[in-house]
């Protein structure tokens, strides 16, 4: 390795995620199935504790931080999956959907045998994303969608001269979406990308108006505005 990461103060500082601000939570948000902003905060903090521990240990071994090692799509999925596993620890009215690739990710606890169901409109679909709009799913369907928007480095950053920076939650938003709030994108005959549906402006508006968390250190207009860059293959729908 060309540089000693353990001796790089910027790398060491980037191992510890940016703090979650208690004042960044919306007390007027409407949440379903007994979910509260406190349960969401605890799940967010649990992921940051995990990531900080892993990155610190990697740095001691002179290895790149976790978000700089794995594919961006895999890291985004981890952010969402960690929330799916953590939220039910605090919110006992929700359970992780035990059906393999079942939809949605979280279902009302005890409603389905073994908390496993292949598909239902009851529950919460959870996603992690680096993008502040254009969130994707596999199908245009009715669901309550919860998105954790974050910022972090990527594996390609060193080659682009992008400096190390800590993981940071930018915003968390969620709302009940209807089929008409999705745009089915499909794919061309030559494409190998996953067939997807994207949240339309109507769904984006619903979610942004029902935000759960916004980092108060980020300009308000920046958090809410549309990001113009298109989604890249690395951030396909899971």
C-alpha cells in the first residue's frame, strides 16, 4: 500500500461517523405501526457504533475503511439492512420480514406466521441511499417507504483525489406511496441492470414533507433540493 493509513490523521478522523444531532429530528412526523423517531435514532446510532468500531479496527491494521472497501451498492444495502435488523429491537410492534426477499422489509409483529410473508402492502420498506431523490425499487407498488440518505466515501475516491470524510446521515424521510407515485423504468434489451421502478416527483414530495431527520449542519435547501445527477449502476435497487 502506497501510504500508511494508520498514520494518516484524516483517515483516522474519518473512521468515526459524524454525530447524529438530537435536534435534527422532526417531532411532527407521522409514522406507522408504532414506530417513533426515538426508535429510528437508536437504530441509526447502532449502525454508527458498528461502523466506527469496524473502521477503527481496520485502520489499526492499515486497511481502508469499510465504505472504501466494498462496492457502493453493497454498502448502501448494508445501511438499509442494518436498520431493518435494528428497528425491531426497540419497536416491538414491528418485525423483520423473515421471508427471503420478502416485501416489505418490516412487517407488523405477529400478523403473519413466523413474521414471514412474500408480499404484502402492510409494513415498511427500508432503503439506504447516497442520493437525495430518485430512490428505486423493483416494482411500482403501494408501500410505506423509509429512506436513510447518507454521505460517505467510495472505493474510487482516492483515484479521484477526494479526501477522506466520515460517514454522515444527511436525512431520513418516509411516507405512504401509491402505485402512481412510482415510474416503472424496466430496462432495454441489451442492458444487464436490474429492472427498476423509481419514485416520481409526487412520491418525493410526500416523503420530503414527512421528513424524520435532517442534519442541521447541512443547508436546508441542499437537503431538500433535487440532486441533478442520475443514478449510477452501483446504486441499483436491491
